[in-house]
């Protein structure tokens, strides 16, 4: 499929923009500057083929619903397909008449390609090209990884495999690591299992824990009581220390307050108002006295001032003269300088007139040419010089082009006839699979031998060993159902035996515990049970019966029976005393003995059950041996033999597959033998020898190498012919350029006399003379302007100075006739000085008059305030009962002191409320009676030490109590056996989860590796052959092609082949060569695709290449473009120029 036309009707910044691609071109280059729309065009190809997405970034100019892209495609069968794509959800494909087409119209052309796979496989950028070279370097040349790296989709699969391997390694590895999840879960499981075993609690431990808790509680209560007692004593002494100084101060202040009993009650704010009035009266008296003194002083000053009113009347006229004074002074200084500069300017004009041949500068100024005439003269000089230079350059270029043509013609005479390598190339393509088949046959033979050895080794490692698989296959073996039944029976018996052994061990441990408990109770002293009491009573009743029977007998017999009765009675009393004094221990002992009897009966039952299980196990073992007797195999355990039988089946299947591969290898060997004779004839036609002993893959490599050399020679000859044609065209272009340069020189010479006459030169003047005259004429306007400007400035300065002198004379005559008016500057300065003095005197007089008026207003206000204050003070005197105002100051001071003492008493009582812990004044004084104030610090320190010690003891006792209670709670809870069991179950589940995740990732990574290897085996031979030819073309013969080598592990690797046979690994190539290799592999891979050939699109693909590599890469893309379309987008103009020069008509440059 080829794109013949792209029509961007409304898309991005395009409106009705069409790109046409020449059908006969092998490489299309779309050239556009930055921001010209290359990215939009690339995205438009994707939207055209695969449809618009829900959102698009290219609706910034046109509305989204109006976006349209059209195209005309040329299919493989030659048919043309025209359609348009609109943005929408359905019916997005339209024909030329805007009628909807089937949305699946392009599906047969695109196949399984998606937008993403199209741009990753058929599209390539400079960055992706450089990354691809790096991927080849990371692959280390290994063939499977290298071929995967050259494919965008398999490259993603290779990265996925690496990620899966890393994730599996993080979960589990052969070496134990603390960071791996499996070992973390295993550690948790082991620790939980240990804690579960330790969770055992006894009754004695619980009782001891209860006693420890009770003792710790009693100790804590006692310590807290002592702490409260010391706290009360310490609080009393600290309170006395705080309040004693204030109580003393309170008594002194109360005594002082009694001394002011003779004063009448006056409010504090009234006292403050009287004090403020007293101070304000003093201030007003001082201010009134100051006003009177200032008035007298100012009136005396006004009388002494003298003001010249006549001079002040001419103030404005004098100010104007003062403003002109600076300019006149500067003019007097500058006038001689300007006159000197005028003389110098005239001399410069005279010198310029002399250099141009004029008698005076007046004649020079009269003959000065106009600006157009000067411009025409300069243009004539430039045109004549350029014409001379172009003529000389054209002759030199023409001579060089003729010399290059002679050299190429001489080299052409020495070239011999060369044959076209294309027929040989087609014959060699018929043997494209030979090298791969030979390599595959060699590897399959080696793999078959290795597999056969592995099968034998795996069979020998089985337990029991299976050294003769063929013989074992003929013998009858038990079926899987029988083995599974035996395995289930064996597992059931084993589980019952395990439970029986555990139950017996538990029973024996329980018996040992009960016996230990009975022994512990017995060691505590004589013990009695209810049975002992019943036995003693029976003996007593027997003795009583004997005594009753002997009452009529002999006295000695009666005495003996009485003695026995008394002894039995004492025994009953002793047993009763023991039972009453240690009832609890006796009860526990009796219970223990009952449990002992029960546990002994239980143990006997368990032992009988174990014997029955042993008999069942022996019978099952005999049946298991009988099941395998006909096979001649001595079986192991049923579980092991089930796995053994599965492995035997796998080994048998491997032997069958090995036999099948042997048949395939034989067929492949016959195919290679049939191809050898035809390949030998091709080697002879290419100038080689037929060596029957040479392996067919080496024979194929020899043919490919000879063909590559022939192609390079043929290509070189074609390139030299093209260069000769270019040289002839260059000579013709240079001859035409030389003729145009000669015509230009003649035209310039014809205009020369008229241009020179305008600037005062003869017609035969040289270019140097004309340039010198133009340089002089360039300065004349400036010199003329300077001379005329200086003349005007001198005239203005002289006129200003005369006018200033006349104005000064008039002012002096009106204001100060005694001043000499012949010196204007001095006269003006004298008048201005007198004027400044008169102005200052007038300002001083006005200011003093204003001050006097303001003070008069202020004095009236002060007198008003004084009357108001006197009324307030008179009221205070009457209220205090004073005879005169002179006693008011002392009375005010006593009032203020009385108020201060009362405020202090109030403050002290407030402090006592805050620091007295709620006690009133009387209570505080009462509790301090009997306390020695001197001993208070010592007693406080002693009590504080005791209190701190008690706090430490309380903290230690509380800690012991908390530890005892925690220990008791742990024992009561069974040491958290349930939590330990739960954590063990969780850890086991986590172990299983980690194992499942590891198996999933490890298996997925191996599947990915197997898929990559299958891809290598499928495409290796034709891909390497085609990529080899493309790589040789891309490197301009620096590499003859590619070859397959093998590393130390016998794994195939890819290497470059130099023309001299030297092999260069991928790691040994330069960065640019690796980029060329990646491009060659990608293009070869695209050529081998079976689906409809889609266009290859490069986006600034050659941005990092120099010009030589650009030329090679363009040739590579053009070679690819013979069978498929190649489109290269770029903003580098030199790429388009190189394509035109090297590919000629094969290149189609489309301007964007």
C-alpha cells in the first residue's frame, strides 16, 4: 500500500492543504520549517488510517465535528482507493461524494495493526533510533534479544520479561535474603509457631501471681497514706512562708492609716482633680509672665528695623536680570572659543577644496554635488567592482570544473566491463534458508544428543532408578487410581499413627503431672482422705462390737478390747483433725488420685488402639509390595511412587519427541544435500571454486560475500558515471555564469563616465580615485554645517550681551544712581544684594507683628482658664476647712498618702486570698501560732526530701504492681495462645501467597523468553540475510554485512563483518554504526511481514547523523522504498539537498 495523496481539508492549522507523493519515487521527503505542521501531518496519517479519538488536539482552528482528512492509496494489486475520514463515532469513512463507506473498509489493509503498533513498528524518530541502538548494546549481541530489540513489539516483550524476572527475584531466590518476601513470611511463621508452643499455664502459677498482685497493692496503699500526711505538713509550712510577710505588712499599713483620721472623706477622683487644678494653676502663671516678656522684646525689634520701599518696588525687574546673569557670564566665556572654532572650520573647508582641486572653499560649496549624484557614483563604483570580481570568480570556477571533468574522463577510460549483479542476487535469494537450515540442523543434532544424555541422567536419578526405560515400558505398572488409593490409605494410616503417638505422649505427660501433683501434696505433711475416715470408722465399730461381746468375759479380755476401742477412737479423731485443718489440700489430693486412675485407663485404651494401627499398617505395606511385584520395581512410599510414575511418563514422552525430531533432522539433511549442487554452480559463476569438502553454510557465505563485492563494484561504477554526468552539467553551468559576468562588466563600464563627471572626475578615473573622491565629498556637508552653525551662534551671543547692558543701565538709574553702570555684571550684583537686604527686613517686620497678634489672643484664653482653675481650688479649700490656699498643697499630699495606704491594704488582702489556699486572715494567723519562722526553711527542705523519696517508692511500687497484674493477666489469658495460632495461620497463608506469585511471575518470564526464542528461530535466517545487505549499504561498504557467531555458552550472537573478514561485535561498534544496524534490522523486519505492506514514516530520523551518514541512510531508505513506501519528515534543508544530489529522480521532495 502506498499513499499517493494526502488532503488535509480541515485539520489543525491546515485548510485545503494537499500533499502529493510521486508514484515512481523510492523515497518521499516532506520538508517543512519549524511550526510548519510536520507534527500535525504525522498525527493526521494516524487519524486517517485508524480514526479520530474521543478527544483531539487539532481542533484549535476548525470545529471538532468539521475535521476532514482525505487520501488516495495505491494497493499492491495496482488498484486505487480514495476515501475521506471525518471525526465521529460511526460512518466516519466517506467517498468523494460525501456518502458513508463501510467502517471496515481499511481492515484488510491494516490487518492486526493499531495506531500504537503502527507508529512503533512503521514509524521511527531520531530518539527512538538512538534508543534502539542502546537496546542493541544492552542485548550484548545475543541473537534472540537483538532481534527482539529491533522489533518495537518484541522489545516491549523483552522489557516485560526483565520486569517479571526482577519481581520474581524480589519474592524468592536460592540465596536467603532478609529483603525477600518469602523469607520474611517464613520468619514470621517460625516465630509464631514457637510462641504457640510456649503458651502453657498451671494453677500454682495463677495462685502465686494473685498473691504477688495483692502484696503489691497493699504496699502501694501504705505508701500513698504516708505521702498524704507529709503533703499536709509541707503545705502548712509553705503557706506560712508565703503569707507571713504580707500579714506583717498588713498590720503596719493599718496602723499608718489610723494617723489620717483627722481628714474628711474625699473620693480619689476628686483628690486627683484638685491636684491637677493646682498644677495647672502654676503652669498658667508661668505662661502669662512669658507672654508679657515676649511682647516687649518684639516691639523693640520692630522699632529698630529699616525697610527701602523704593528698591522693593523694582523687585520683579531685578529678578529677571538675575535670571539672565548666568547666561551672560557663560556667553562672555564662550564667545572667544566659538570665534576660534569658526576660524578652524573655515581652514578645514579650504583644505578640502584644495584636495578636490578648487581655488577656495566658496568655489567648493558652489560645485558640491547633490545626494542622488553621490549615491549614483557610489553605486557605479560598487557595480564595477562586483562585476570585475564576478568575472574573475566565474573564470576560476570554469577552469576547476573543466579540470574535474578531465580527471573523471581519464578514470572512465580505465574501467572494464562490469556485469549486473541483480540476476545473481535473485539466484542467491532462492537459498536464503540454507544457512539457517544448516545451523538449525547442527544445533538440533547437538540438542538431541544432549537431550538423550539428560533423559538417561534423569532416569538414573529416579528413586528407584529406571536405567532401562524401553524394558520398563513393556512391563505392567500399577495405574494411577491404584497408586492414589494406596497413597490415600498410607496417608490416612500415617495421620492416625501420628495422632495416636501424640495422644499417648499427651496422656503420659498428663500422668506425670498428676503424679507430681500428688507427690507435692504428700510432701506437705500427713494427709487424710474420705476413704481413710471411713476405714477408721469401720475399725472403731469392729472394736466396739468386740468389746460388747466380751462384757461378760474375762476382765483381761475386756481391758484389751477397751484399749483397742480407745486407740481406734484416737485414730478417728486424728483423721478428723487432719481433714478439718487441711480440707483444701485433702480435697485436691483426692481429686488428683481420681484423675490418675482415669488417665491410666485412658492410656491403656490408647496403647491398644496403637497396636491395632501397627497391624493395619503391616497389612497395607504387604498389599503395596504385591501391587508392584509384576513390574520388577521395588517401590518406595506411595506418595513418592505417584511422583515417580509421573516422571516415568514424562521421560517416555521426551524419548518419543526425541525420535520425532530425529526424523525431522533427517528430512532437513536431505533438503540441504539437494540444494548444494545448485549453490556450487552459483559460486562458480561468481568466480569461485567448488570445494566438495566445504560445508554448505560456508559455501552459501562464500557466494554471499562474492555477490556483495560484485554489488559494491557495480554500485561504485554507477556512482562514478553519475559523477561524470554531474561534472559535464557543472561545466555548462560555469560557462553560462562566466558569460553573464562578462556582460555585467560591460554594462557597468558604459555607465562609468557620466557617474564620474558628477563628482568632478574624468571619464578615465580608476575605482581607487573614485573611492577617494567619494570619501572626501562625504565629509564636506558636515564641514559646511559646522561653519554655518558657528557663525549663527556668535551673532546671537553678541546681540544678547548688548541688550543685557541696556537693561542694567535703566535699573541702576531708577534705584541706585550712585552705582557705576558701565560694568553691567558688577552693577546687577550690587543692586541684587541691596534688594535681598530690604526683602529680609520687611519679612522680619511682618513676622514680629503677626507674633504679637497671636500672643494677644493666647493671653485672653489663658486668663479665662485661670479664672476656672481658681474656682476649683477655692472649692477644695472650703471642703478641707483651710484658712488659706497656701495650706492646700500639704493637705493634698496627706490625702494622696491616705489613699495609697488604703489601696495597699486592699492589695495585700487580695494577695492573701490568692496565696492562702482558701484560708481567711484570722485562720492564717491562728495556724501560724507556735511556728518558729526561723526554722521554716529547714523543715520545708526536710519534708520535701521525705516527700520525693516517698514518690520514688510509690513509683517503684506502682511499677511492680503493674508488672504483677500484667503477668497475672497473661497467665489468665493462656499467654495469648489464640493470637499466636492466628498469626501462625496468617504467616502460612502469606507463605502460600508469595509462592503462588513467584510461580506466576517466573513462569510468565520463561514464556516470554520462549516466545522471543521462537521469533528468532522463525525470522533469523531471512532477516539476517536481508539486514546484512541493508547494513552494507547503510555503512557505504565499511561493513560487508552481518554474520552469526556463538559465544562461550554456544548461544548465537550477531556481529558485523568487515570487508577483510574481521568480525566486530555489537559492543565494538560505534554509536552511529549501532544506529545504522538498528535501522537495517527494523527495515528488514518490515520487509518480511506477510500482511499488506504499510508505509514506513520517519520523523526527523537523521537529526544526529553527519552528511556522510545522511547520504548512506537516504540510500538505505531508497532501497527499502523499492518494494514499500518510505516517507521521511524533516525540517533540515540539507537532508533534501543531499537526497536530490545522490538519489536524483528517485527522491521526491514535498514542501509542507
